[in-house]
C-alpha cells in the first residue's frame, strides 16, 4: 500500500514522502497513529505542500542546532573527574550518560545520552574525542578530559 507520511518515521522517510509499505503495517500502525495517510490523488497534492513546509522547518532548525554546536566547540574541553588507580586506569568507566550530564552542566546545552556516540566507555585518564549528534547533519566532535579525583 502506498502511504503519505505525516510525521518522520525511522527508515521510512519524512513528512510528505510517499512510501510503499505492507498493508498491515499501514492499517494497524501508521494510519491509526496519525503517522501516515493513504496515497490518493488529492492527498498527493497535499503531500507536496507538507514536504515544502517540513523542509523549511528543517533548514531553520539546522541553523539553530549549528549555533548550539559552535557553542559546544567554543566551550573547550569538558572536564570529568573519576576515581582512578596509579596507572591511570579508571575504577569503572565514563559512559555516554556521564558525558551527557557533563555537557549539560558545563555548557547549558541539553544533550540526551543516546546522542553521545562512544564506541566503548572511556576507561582511562586523558583526553578523548567524542561526537554528539544534535540534529540530522549536525554532529560536533567535542573534547572530554578525564581527570583523577582527589
């Protein structure tokens, strides 16, 4: 079944996009939740208007998030203190949640832990590069400096 998306749906598209989905997915999930409507002739014209409005909002939001990204980068290295042994290894680790909390506390920019991209938790003292996804194409790389407590 062809549907016109009313909201952004992961791995399917953005508002105004026409997508081909399974009938059951459309009838039981997308349409009842207001995420899509059936693609009919009149609705296709409406989809173009919806797509233009969505693109305008996206470009405005992108500018706002780029300003936040420059604020994060200008703030310099974030400092996180953690308990560590003599050799610089941490007792435990610094996780994405710890970094998100530090970003919010030190810069005032609210970041969700799921938007902090760590390949694996930080387990040593020192300087580490971490990317933070703020928006679709806005993903600044920030410096996190882990220091020993005490």
